[in-house]
């Protein structure tokens, strides 16, 4: 088929100081009567530009352009949009398996007689190594150096592998460890706003856009850049020239008015917005912010809101380009030419927002920012906002609430339990709610100078008042980039943070990803002996069960200054509005209001402490700034040399059985249930990122291969080894399988033997006679991180289908990408309402000519012969997803396509 070029005659030029540049004017479609482009949401306009520019009658058809140009706000046509982003961003936890899969595709291509060199990213890919540093050392000036040394020791094999990828793969760059967090590096450096590429007529401008293998890729939406998190397998397809296929999104308009009141932070605002939008129900939708509140909002605050899109369930939380976008680009050291290009292009293209522009939205939500109050979120989910004024009472309620109500199920006799921390001759009594971790961490807040400097100012005032942090609190400061420490130092606030124990521990995603490191032994012993519900307070975005630390059950998200405040208080069982936060050496009671900085103090400190030169200096040397990274030597080789003895990097089995002829779709018969789960099961529950228990299947595997528990590292760091990750699937210590209600963790009932055993061991028994498996779950299955191993591990256990009441977007897509069928119960029903117990044998009837969103019959037969039949919806949403499922997954689909092209 001959590809067309510019079938709508939309290509034009516009003048800049760089000379004439090409532009595909979406306004031409309005002139042609194809839609009211001026009324489209800005996020839809960016998608429209992509399909218009890439329209070739083959990958992107003229009908794709016409359908999107005619987007109707009230009821968008549920058609397929082939979106081709400008670039891909990876972080190392999710990026390592991406590069492993690319290396495996090269090996498979060679086995099939094709050209391995065909396997290369076709668009720019940046990998930021930020998820591997762990908080082992803390509270000392040496903490950073000690943690970095341990990081390189633990991750030597992974880093050698990534250096091979950097050397062997084209269009692939790795930013070394200890530079910053991927989202913040993306916001401050990688994002250009507008790119210049080449087409048949020369240089052409296009909006910056991307997908990333971290769900919080959405932080970049605060800069007016369209992008969101995808699974690693989807990202690999995009790298290899495939579009992201998505149904035309609904766009929720979120109007912001007013401004934040005294003592209220951007974190309080985003926790409020998260709660509102989670209640509104925006899963799979775009959210676009507008209104006078946006015009008066800093870009850092916008990025904080955008970053939490996964927590409120949206695909994106988008802020269009406007004057503040340009100001931020100047403040962060972008060149004059880059800023001018963004301004000129977005104004020419109708992508530059002003207050008088009124796009049409599918629905509207409003918030008066003056009504926002200081808040935290927890103890188990980021959308469960708790007003600071109610924190003590809500914590007490959670202690006695049942686990099904996100509580801890304590009885009256349990409430008074305490324990003694014995450390170097000192004894400190702690009880439920004791804050044992206080971490300033995560992309959500460390990219925002107002809250970081607020934390420093609060620390300064606390030191002046003679306060100190309780001795059992593990404190840490993990900024998102080195610029943060530059401006904290310039503001002369680092010393005060360090006096309270908030020493620099690393530049990476630490506590929020589960890299909090172990609690000091005396603290861990006290928590365990007292069976205490200990607490963590972190400036992160994720607080799911079992994620932060295995000893900590109650986890609260909070602004950086509140993290410092709770470290001083030492407990969440306190009313910080009315109770003293502490008593100084003179016996004087000090209250939170006595040390909380004013909005004016914060704004003044931000203004005088941050310069564009800081950003230029740090990022000009980003790729060469780590001598440990630079010293890693790897050979030149097109194919990666797999080491059978490695416990970090192994060739995965996904492509072992790829054949050029694809088998037809077949029904799933005689399936048994591996796990019966409730609502809000996260990808952390399915594939944990944190500690590996020595008595778990993964821990036993590592010990069998000569790895001592002290060197286990984390599940996240072992994602390049399918043997570990396979065994770690559903191994979260807090997951609750209803087949084994008496046990918490990765256990199940094996119906072949009638015994209770680990999920991995049961799956191995089922595998002996090829018994297919299913997982049954409730609402919001797969919330949380864009963790491809949650789907890969599910596949490797032998699960053929997941039947749930509803799915989160990324995990549903990842399941299909691994050839696992996602099915939804009919009409808001659930396994409970259908009377299912999980002990049945399941048949799922699939026609060979299966269609997207088709209803199929599921039959569940109990041991006594009773049959329950229901029609489930196949959550394969698009024809391309159906091709992925038919071929066994995305990797197989892309490999077969490239194999055909190379022969």
C-alpha cells in the first residue's frame, strides 16, 4: 500500500529566529468543515496534531483524522486513536525489563533467521536510573555516600547491563544514578515543549509528547506536555515504531477558582483534588484544568497536581501551555531559542491557553482553592484524605475498623498495647501510631520549591525553639534533583534540616517505592514485640499496604513541612491544632502554629533562592556526573551475552515458543481459581517492589543460588530476572486471598491437593497437567504503578484470564500485552453478588472471531455439580489489542512484524 503524504493539505510554514519551520495546522480541518477545532480541549488538539501529521493512509487513516476532528464533548465516538508520541521515558525499575526484552527480542530474531539489528528504538528513549538507591544509612553527613556505595555494590550486574544497552542500542540514553528522579529530570530538563524533526519537506515542529514506564509520567502534563504512564511492554512497542492505540477519551474539565489560604500547601491541594476526582470517577479519562485559579498557580503546583493523575485514576491531568509555562522554562535554564519556539508554535497552532478561551468538556468539576484545608491521606490509600484537624480521631477509628473497611481490626484489649525501644542504654516507650519513618521523598513534592523550602523554614523555626526529633524516627531527605539541595543551601536551610536528622540520603525514589531500608533493629523489635500499628509519614504519592516498610502498617501522605512536624511529634495520635508538638529543654510547650512558616515567607524564600544557572550547571553535566557509572566497562556486541548464573539478568521465556504461524483463539476450559480477591487490589499487591522475605519462594530461590539475605536487594531491583519475579507474583505480605481467609500474604488453596500453600507452589502443581488458571477480583483491579511484572508474573503463573468488576487502565492493557484475557462481570455485579466462592471449575467460551468488548459466556461449576453462568465483557477494547491477544502478546506481535520486514 502506497503511503500518502499530507492528504489534508495541512502542512505550512511559520517564521522563527531559527528560520522557517514546518507546521501541520489543525485549524485547516476547521476550514474544511471537519470540526469546531477552536472548541476542542487542548489535550485533544495535541492528539489531533499527531494523527494529522502522521496520516499516511496506512498506520493512520484519513478517517482517524476526521473522527478526532469531529470530537463531540458530550459523547465522544468510541473510536480508536493511533497516537504516536515523540519520545519515551523510562526509569530503571521498569526500564531494566524493557531493555531485557529488547535484548531477548534480538536473541529471538537471530533464532528465527532475521536481523537482530532491526531491534532498536526508532524514537528517542531516555532512561533515568532513580529507583535503586535505598535508605540504609540516615541521619548522618555520610548517609549519601554510604547509600550510593551500597547501591552500586547491589546493582553492579544491572548497571553493567544498562551500560551495554546504552552502548549497543541506537536512540537510547541513560542518565546515571544520583542525578535525580525521572519525573523531575523530565520536567526540568528532558522536556522541550516543542521538537523539531524532519519530514519529506524538511524541518517540521511538533508538540513534545511521550509515554513513560512510570505511572507518574503524568507530572509532565503540568508543563503542557501530553504523556502518561504505560506498561513496559507497551513502551517497547512504541519504541519499535508502533502507535499507542486508545479509545477516543472523554475529557473532564476541572475549573479552579480562588487561591490557597494561609498555611495551606500544594500538597493539601492535590490530596483534595485526588479525593474529588476519585469520587467523580475519571478512570480512563483525560482531566484538563482551567479557570482563574490556574492562571495564578505556579507551574510547580500544576506539576504536583498532574503527577497524582494515577491516584485519581485519570489517564492525564493536563495543564495547557500558557505564559507561566514559558516563565518556568526560562527559570529552569532552557535557552531563549527553545522558549521562543514553544511560544511561537503553540500560538500558531492554537495550543496556547488564555483565560478567554472556553473549550467544551464532557463534564465539569469545580473547586474553590480557598476551601482547601491542611490534610494528609491514609492510612492505606492516597485517595483517602484526612483533614489535619481530624487526624487523631480518624487514626483512632482506623485502629478498630475492620480490614475490609481499610482499618486494622484491633479489639479493645489491643488498644493500650505499648512497647519499649531500647537503644544504647536509652529507653523510649511507643504505642500505636508511633512515627517510625518520616521521609521527605518522591516526585510529587520534591519538584515543588514552595513545599521543600517550607519544610526547611519549619525546621529552622523548630531548631530555634529548641525542638528535636524523637529518637525512634527514621528521618530522610531524598530530593528529586540536585538543584533542590542547591537552593536549600542557598536559602541556608540545609543545616537546620540536618540538625533534625533530615540528612541527604540519595537522589532517587526512595521510601515511596519501598526503598525505605530497614528500621533500626531496636525499633523493629519494639514494633514486632508490641504488635504495634506503627506509622510512616512521607511526602510521597503511594501508601498502599506493604509498600513502604514491612513493619509499618499505617502510612500517611503529607506535605514536606508536615513530614517534619510529625517527626517532631513522634506520633500520628496527636491533635496538632491543639496539642503541643513538643517541649524544649526549658520546659516550654511549642505548638505547630508557632513554627509554621507564612505564605509570604515561603514565597520570598523561593524568589531569592532559585536561579536558572542552577539548572544549567546541574544538567549540562548530567550524563557524565557519576564517576562510578563512567567506570563501568562493557564490550561492544550486537547480542547480549546471557549469564546463566546471574541472579539479576536472565533471558525471559516469553519469546521461547514464538512461531511464524499463529494459532487461533481457543476457549479456556477446566480452569481453577488461583486467587479470589477483593476491591482495590494494586499492582503492589500483585508484584511487590520492596523487600524479599527469606522464607518466600523468591527468597529461597536466591539462597539456593548463593545469595545471602543481606544481599537480596528488592523485588524492584530484580526485575531483570524472571525467576525471581515469577516467584514473587502475589507475594505481597498484605494481600488477602479469600481462598485462604485465615492467612495474610501470598497464600492459596490448591484444589489438586486440598492443601494451603504459596501461590507460586500451587501454580507449579497446576502446571504439571496444564490446568489453566484464573484470578477473580473486585473493583479497580490493578490500581497503582504501571508495573509490567504484575502482568508478566500473572502470565508466568499460568493464569489465562482475570475476571474483575473493573480494571485500572494500565494493568488491563498490560494483561493483554502478555496474552492474558481481562473479563468484567456484567452490570456492576461481583463474584460475591453472583454467589461465587472460587472453589468452582471455570469454562470461558471464546469464539475464533472474537471481537473487542464482546460479551462471552462464563460457566462456573461447583464441586456438587451446581452451575452458575454469566456473560462477561471482554475488556479487549480495540482491534489492535485483539491482535496482541491473538498473537500471544505485544512482544510477539512486534517481533513477527519485524521478522517479516527483515526477510
